[in-house]
């Protein structure tokens, strides 16, 4: 009986874990990108943020689209990363 309870509790914990972590997508405006090489620096800076799973940087639109785990990263961490790399950004609504 005790073993069944422990197994049930473990199974419940495993099924509940994904509900706490939410994958989010944020679009950042990065107006300081002035050349086609700038997106490389922006992408490298965002890739260093724990929880970031995908990054697309568009030079023509001066924006970065970032997919991240909101349990590990925040919007502030994303904008701080680009700012620290020399490219201040802000979250687009």
C-alpha cells in the first residue's frame, strides 16, 4: 500500500511539472542594429540566457523573436542580455 502511494505521488508530480513551466515567445525591438552582422551579436547574447530555446533575429525589421521557458528566464533578462551586448531592446506588445 505504501509503495502504491509513493508511485502514485511520483506519477502525479511528473504530470504536474509541465504545467509550471510555460514556453513563451517574445518579440524584441532592437533598433540599434545598423549592419547585417549585428544580428549575430544579438543572437549570441540571447543564447546565453538560461531557458532560451530558439532565437530568430531579423535585421531588416530590427527585431528578435525569442522562445523561452518562463520558469528559467524573464523578459527583463532578455532585454538586459541585448543591452549588455551593446544593443538596447524593448519588448514589443
